[in-house]
C-alpha cells in the first residue's frame, strides 16, 4: 500500500473517530447509557490517536522525536491518571478546570509552534508567502483564546482549591487593565491579520514579537478576567472556559488542517455554550454581569431576621424526626452547604430509613447547587443515592404542593420565595425550588446567617417552617438516630 | 490556506456546532458534570495535533513546545476519560445496599 492510500485510510479513521464522539455524547442522554457513551467516545479517541501515529510514521520519525512524543505523553498521561484516580468528588470542579487549562494551553501551543516553524523555515528560507490572512486569523484566535483559557482556568482552579481567596479580588485599576489588555490584544491581532493578508509588510521577527505580545496580553487577561469573580459564580465561569477551550481546539484544527479537531472543538464549544447559558439563567444573571464580578461577596454573618419581619419557629430534633417519619412524601433539598459539611452520606442514610417506612423520598436539585453544573448529583450518586431519586427543578417543582415535608439542608438562596414575589430583591426572577409550597418545611441550618447573595430569606419566618439549628452533618446524624428510636 | 479548504472546513465547523447543540441539549441536568468532564476529554483531541508536532520537530525550541503540548494533551485525554468513567459508574438505578460506615 502506498503512502497516499494510507493517508486516505487515516482520514477515514478520523471520520470514524468524530462519529464515535457524537454517538458517545448522544448516549449521555440517560444515566443508564452514559458510561457506555464515555467509553464509545474514548474508543474514538484511541482510533484517532492510533491513526495519527501511523500517519506520522509514514514520514519517518527520528529517535529524538519519538522520545519527545512518548516522553511527553507518558508524563502528562501519568499525571492526569493520578489526579483522576485520587480526586475527591467535591474537588471535581478544580480538576475539570485544570483539564480546561491544559487543553486550552495545548491548543495555543499548537498554533504558536506552527507560526514559529513557518516563520523560521518557510517565510525566511523560500521567500514563499508562508502566511495568508485567514491562516493568521486562525493562528491568532487560537493563541489568544487558548491562552486566556489557560491562565483563566488555572486561576479558577486555584480559587476552587482555596489557594486563592474565593471572594472576588478587586485590584485597583484592575478593570481598566482588563480593558486595556483587550484593546491591545485585538489591535495586535488586526495588524497581524493585515500582514498575513499582505496589506502591510513586516520582518518575520517583528511578526513573531507581535504574536508574543498578543500571547502575553491574553495570558494576563485570563488572570484579570477570573480574579474578580466570586466563588459561587464558578459554575458559569467553568462552563464559559469549557466553551473557550472547545473553540480554541477548533481554531487549532483550522491551523493544522485537521477536520477531526474542528469537529471535536465545535462539539465541546456547543456543550460549553449550552451549559454557560443554563447556569447564567439559573442564577438569573447575564453572563456580562457575572464577568463584571463583585457580587458574590461570600457568606454573610448578619442576622437574616432584621428586615424579614415575623418570628422564627425553632424545632427540636425529636419533633423534626416525628414530622419526617409520619409523612407520606418527603423532598430533600440539598445545597452546597451539604457538601461543604460532608453530609451526603448522612442524608442518604436518613432517606433510606424513611423509605424503609414506606415514605416516598426524592431530592430536588437546583441547577446551581454546587460549584459546577450538575455537581450535586455526582456528590449524591457517590453517597449511593439512586439516580431516579435525583430530580431536576422543573420536574419536581409541581410536586411540592403534594409534599408533607420539604427538608432543606445547606441550601438558601435557591429556596428564597422573594425571587418570585419581591421585585426589589436582588434575586427577583431567579428560578427557585418551590419549597414554600410544601405542607411543612424543615430547614437544617447552622445559624441565621445569610446566603451568598447576602439577602433575607422569608422562608425562615414562614409559619409552616421549623428551623433545626445544627451543623448539617451532626444535624442529620441526630435526625437519623431520632428516626431510628421511633 | 486556499479558499476551497477554508470553506470546506467552515462547513464542517458550522454543522458540527449545530449537531453539538442538538445532541447536548438532550443531556439531563443530572449528568451535566460528567458531560462537562466528558467533553473535556474530547478536547484532548489536540493530542492528534501534538503528535504531528512532536514527529516533525527539528529544533530544540520546537521539540520543547512539542513535549509540553504532548504532556498537556496527554493529561487531558487520559485523566479526562478516567475521571468521567469513575463518576459515571457511581450513577446506579438501585445501588447495592451498602453496609459501609457512612461517615468518612
């Protein structure tokens, strides 16, 4: 078989790989088939990688190149595997952010290498125009988007790990710096694209410097963009950076002329865009508003009672246990506070006890319950909660009216009825879980502190609500013991 | 880049975005974290570009960039698929009744 035939076979293998990606994603439409879907997608990856290795071998690969290839893969793959095996499910957002960073970084490096190689070897040596306008456009888009993703995701990851304060960090003049970087990066890009199109002429070394300037702007921009964004806005930021990585990979596909990269990048970009939009609308905020930052000032410590009016009814652990144990239908409303307190197993244990008494138990999951889209579901699945009990907001909201007890653990703003009724509330219009429509409500909460939006929650002074003041983990253990004793 | 190649690639790009929107909007919110981590592994496909780079690098700078790119993309692919699988195996219709100590 000659080289051209092999080239065609490799192209066919790429098409097969891209198709397997799509089929794999399609199988993710149900928890029952999702694991198979991920494996289908992985097999597409293996086919594509094998095909590319066969392809490059045709051209003859030197020993040194094999060392670079295998050494880099072994190092990265080993580290990736180690992190994937050891990461705690609560730390998933950090890891996903880290993978966003390396994916975006790799895409940016591809374009950078392509540019430097062309600059050094073809433009200088042959006098052949090595660049054209379009190609330059894709190179620069890839370098900029990939670099912003790289540093932005690293900052997001560091914030989630607690290495950097989760609160918005506002540097004096930071906003102006961000705008300046944006303008500078775009100006350099336009100059380069014009040069690529032949409208202006520069020495290759100047072009290289310009690209490096754009790279520097993008790297700093990524930092100044994410630093001012608060920890609770991370679901949106991670989704957005995910979309960026996809776009960067698609741009890299245009640069190196590989259709499979274009398809894969487009799929990831679409996924990131969908998730970004979902997360932003679940918080009732525009993406621009979140990027401007400064809203999520963190857990307030002031009493939430001051302006809410009305009185709080405290409930003892025994009363709460009786209420739960003699209900017909219970909905558990977990928030991120549950995960912070590591109380997922406690909540599942309580649910098991109630189910054993013939009570219908389900979980109402708000889209932003967690630090990334769908995070709470993974945390509960890890605690052995069966997935049919994990219910989405729109699906479960009509059921609250028929619910005897809604048990709220570690959730605050997503249960705040002010979002429905109070036009002056900062969260007015945010979709919430209709907890207040249940026949009775039990809220497990450490104190009367406010949620992340720092606003009062009228749910707590609702006459139907009993407040059980306790740390989520200990509170649930006490409830389990009390239900067992009945 | 000839205009023909550009248009061909743009066609693929636009259709893939539309296909992505179709397929991904059917994924339930329950699976959004594994979805994101799964698509994360998919963008590890830059590994294919990195292999091309590593195989043709003929100077130390190119070799260095190729090495870092291989490491980045390799971590992305291996770690991404592994952790997605780890997450998805936890989603069970009826988990086996566990006797483990819940508190950890």
